[in-house]
């Protein structure tokens, strides 16, 4: 299980780094890092608009891989915690029972001596 968890961590980090790099490579409104690598030229490998489509699709695929690996890590952590009986942050809190004899019973209401008598 730890090997799979380590594999998910590696996939998660690599996909996060690739999303960062791909976003920086994309051509925006101004001169950005994408223009430095020639993504704005018409004579490139993908044509004038092909590189934008390729980069945006690759970014979307890497983002999907990132979120799937993240959900896999969360699922594995929750599955392992449920197997140990850990139910969350409140699992270590112990409730204290009230001590016997320290609580006073509620006071009875005061009774009137002439209660229920009818005047003549």
C-alpha cells in the first residue's frame, strides 16, 4: 500500500509541475514566456494556432491527472484511517461523565398554604 501511495505522490508532483510549466508556456495577451519559445510564430511545428490548442489540451490532461491522483491520495488516507478506527479530528477527545453527588436536584416550587381554598 505504501508503494502505491508513493507512486501517487510522484504522479501528483510531476503533474503539478507540468501544469505550472505548460501554463507559463502558453501565449497570453502580452509578451510572456510562451513567446520566448516561439509559440507565436506561424512557421512552428503546430502552425499558427496549433500550438495553443496543443498546449491547452495538454494542460487540461495534466490537470485531470493531478486531480485524479489527489483524489486517490485522499481516498487511500481515508480508507487507512477507517481501518484503524480513526473517525477524524474528534477521535482523540474523551467525554468526561459527570461526577456523582455533585449535582443538586432541582428545587421544588414553593407551595401556598391556602391553595385551592374558596373564600366565603
